[in-house]
């Protein structure tokens, strides 16, 4: 069966490329770099661990402080996380259809190449490589360092935080650039620990919290104006960034056991689990700590733990939450480089990124992405990267979900082992919410939005250069 599946994947990839070339005459002329066969597959639980760990990380432990700058309504904050979860769930079900119909690793790179044009796929891969994974890896590593240093070296030099963040990335690159078995086991263990810690933290808060903060979690008449404001729409970017990762399994489609069957379940179940965890966590944060203590702060979890458990409990919680972010960096180090690997297979100019080791792992792509992440740590500010990355990623997923409609119109006879639940309304909900958010970001945070558009233009220029490089 495994041999037949591999042969199917090879035939499917070849068919897809030939079809794109016949219909568009724009498929890159470079021949894919020769690949070693994949030695083993990621199982259902490893893949769902990747999805959950990609999502639960920097955003939920940091972004509340930025949302509270303009929104002081507890109900509106929880609604933000609910709306973001609904959007992510609609996106996940839409991606599940694409991933089951086009089971090749690479995520949006694979989808947009097939649906629109190889240039669109390349730009998507460019965005994923430079922003989609490298930037979140950098943010997660920075947050890990902030939480760890707040316990062991409060008020310490900033360069020490940077050094600790960079060291984490180097270690994860070394682990996942080696053997597949070690990386899979570590990912499942850390993700399980992460979920258990969140459940324990929320449960303990219920028993420890004697004097909840006077913030209402139920709706009031004033909330209507808040949830229809530009501030609410812009805050959705922080939330969408926190949910970013619901599509992580699609980057590993070609390496997942039975992707046509498992991928829809992985994406949907992973997103639902994270949605529940996010709403519960933010309710605890809002009730535990004074709003003024959290506004504009990164270490939200540490502040809430200090209010709940005192200094000693906060120190322990800070170390635990720092360890949780190891799982996030780990998951993104697994998923992201597969995009670079697919680009390397299709474009000779980037052929080195397609090289794999004896376990079929794209080691060069892993090291390259990790190097970009380290560059972000050294040169960029936290808030700017958060909005910039959130905007660019939302734009990327917007056109991918739109591709569900395009592909059904262009190729109605394409085999679809899974069809989006609630179609055509499910993708439409995602597009409406994401489009609303993107519009307000351009209006209220134009600098970050324009930087995102500039990154896309840069990707187009690189595509023009790359497609003209011929194999020797």
C-alpha cells in the first residue's frame, strides 16, 4: 500500500505540473531536484500535535496586552477570540478540501501554483518562508526568552534575551534537521505538556481566584459600538496571528499517513481544541490581573500568574510557560521548511533547499529558515513584526480559501475525497472576516500593511529571476 501511495503521489505531482503547463504555459522549466524516498510518515497524532503546537504559542500569551490598548470590554475581548476561532475553523475546513484533493507538501505554495499560476505559488512560498514561519519562530523564541528571563534574571540585559532566543532556534534546528523519530517524539510530548499546563492553569485559577477583577465578560449595550469599530477589526489581526498554524498540517501533506482521510480530521480537531483553550485562557487572564498591569505588555501569562499565585507561583508558571514555547518553535521548525523544499524542487536556483537527509528531512531548508528567524530576532521589534506578519499571512490565506471556489469552477471533475462542510457558506465566512480585517489594517496601520505588500512585490521579482535560471 505504501508503495502504491508513493507511486500515486509521483503520478499526481507530474499530472498537476503537466496540466498547469498545458493550461498556462508558465510552469517553471527547471527540472525538480532528484529526491530520496521519504523514510516513514508522520502519523495522525504527530500531525495534530504539529497543528496545535503551531497555534498555541506567542499570540495567546502576548497579544492580549496589545488588544487592551484600545479595547477595555471583557465581552469584546472574548468575542475577538471566538470570531478568530470561527474564522480559523472555516479556513481549516476549506484547506482540508484543497489538501485532500492536492496531497502534496508545501501548503499554500502547492495550492496557489495549481489553482492560479506558478508565480502566485512562488510568492506564497516566499511569504511563508520569510514571514509565515521565520517571523513566528522569532517571536516565539523571543517570548520564550522574556518569560525565562523574567524569572531567572528580571531586568537583565536585552542582549541576553536575544542570545537565549537564538540558542533555542539553533537547538531546534539541530534536532529536526537530523532524525525523524526524535523530532516526532519530542513534538508529541511537548504538545501534550502544553495542553495539560493550560488545563491545569485554568482549573487552578477557578479555585484560587478569590477577588476577580471587575471586568464584565457578558455583553452590555456599549459593546455594540466596540465590536463594530476599527479597533476591533485591527485587534483581529493579533488574534488571527495567534490562530495562525491551523493550516500547518497542509505543509506536510505528502508526509502524512493517508492524507485524504486524515488531513480534514487533523485540521478541524486541532483548531477546535485550540479555540476552546484560547477562550478559557483569556477569560482567566482578564479576571486574574488588573487591566492596567497588562496593557502593552508581552508577558501576559506571567502577570496573570503573579496575581493568582504570588511571586513564587509566578516564577514557576513563567518557567513552565517558557517551556511551552519550545513546542511552538519546534512545530514551526518542522512545518515551515517543507515550503522551501517544494520551491527547491521546482526552481533550480533554489535546488539546495530541496536536499534531504537519509530520513527524507529537508535539512538545508530547516537551517535556512532558522537563519532568517535569527535575523528577525537581532533586527526587529516585537509589535511591528506581529502586525506585519499577521497582515501578510491573512492575505496569503485569503487567496488560498478563495481558491476553493476557483478550483471547483475550473476543475469540477477533480477527485475530492473531502468536501468543505457547509460549502459555499463556510469559505465565505472566512473571506468576509479576513477581508474586513485586512481593510482596517491598511486604514489604521498602513505602514505594516504597505510593508506586507512590498514583500509580495519582492517575491514576484524573485520569481521572475528564478524562473530564468536553467539546469546545467
